[in-house]
C-alpha cells in the first residue's frame, strides 16, 4: 500500500493556499483556475483551516452570504483532520470515511507538507491493484 509521501511525490507538490483574510470569491477563483476542490487557509505561516466547495455551498451560498464580502476565516473549517507522510492510503481512506471529509492536509513535524484528496487516494489504490493484477497475469503465464 502506498504511503501519503509516495502519493505526494507522484502528484507533485503544488499547494493552493490563501490567507485567512482573503475573501471567499478569491478561493473560488483559485479552485476554478487550478481545478481543485479545496484551498488551504493560512494564518501567520501556519495552517489555520481548509475551505472546500462543500463549505461554500453550506456556509456561504445556503447561508445567504456573498462571496466578495465574506472572509475565509468566517467560513473555513478549523477542525480539519491531518495525516502524516508515512501513513498509508488505506489509513487515509478510513479517516475520510469516518470523518466525512474529502481532503486531508499532510503535516510533517507540525508543518504543512501537502494535501491528499479522495481522488488522489483512489488513483493510488487503483494503480496498485492494476499493478498487482498485471503481476499475477505475468506469473500465471510464466507457469504455462
């Protein structure tokens, strides 16, 4: 099973962050430009929260707030669940299922090192299963 670090290495280290003072509209623009579903929110150089498309829907749109005038600090999740680089994709999936989240910040020694999404984890798991299947086919063919 792949580790979080291996997944980060494979996908690249791009982090999409904004300061807590930024407006929701800035996060929406960044997510659209980068084709991602979340933005990490920073304060004082540290991870302060996470803002996702789900947060926009529930805490901004349905609450009747406006994107240009609502700071991320007012609507971001501050009770995010982080994972460490050595954790397995399987362990991350378990956290996502249990906590009903789709993005997990990766923290190394308390510092932000990346983020993994449910899509990243699924890709890793599928790639591993395909590799295992191809190895099994090679083994069976070698026995003939």
